[in-house]
């Protein structure tokens, strides 16, 4: 939780929070967790890393286990990626390990042009109901699809 607050504070300080975080989390077309760019008509930012991190214990630290990680040796604009798929330009440096359905998973996305990462927290159980996590809120498919209207 402290990490999320730090990200939000940095966002407020740097401005431009209306689009933060620019990625959403949902169940993808193949049944896995999908990360999808959700900033409507804005240009997709270039990514350097996507990771799923789980918290062991009561507090988050930089040594928490990563259960999946994609690295982008050349920063890459990516509109979506589903666990189990490796998009062009990415290297899967940590193969996906499915967490317990109730285990909180932190999605940490690092960008080429931002000094900090965005983060969303979800469980597999929360994804089971078909909703999308966007801007720290769960949205129905209809609400998510209508966000750009």
C-alpha cells in the first residue's frame, strides 16, 4: 500500500495524473491475465519492463518475488499483452508462475520516459467476474468500453 501511495504522490507532484496508470488489467482472450493500454487516443508510452510481483509478509520491499517479467531491451510501445504471450521486442526473463487465486499481485510497469513505474494490485479471484481494473477501480466491460466516449 505504501508503494501505491508513493506512486500516486509522485504522479500528483509531476502532474498529468488524469491518465495514471495508463494500463488496465483484465482477463484476456486466451483466459490469462491481460495488461491493456487504456488511454483512448493518446500515444502509447514506450515500456522497458512489465512484472507481476507478490508481497510476502506485511510490507512491500524491492526483494519481493516476481512471478512473471517481460523486459524490453529496446523501449517498446505496447497496446496489450497477455500472460503466456511474448510480444515482438520483449524477452520473458521470468516465466509466469500462477499465484494462489487470493494472493494480491502487483503489476509493475516501467516506462522509458518516466522516472517511476505504474502499479495496479489485483487477485485472480477478482478477475474471475469479468471486470477490468482501471485507475484503481473495478469496472464492468461496458464501463471500461465507454471510458473514451
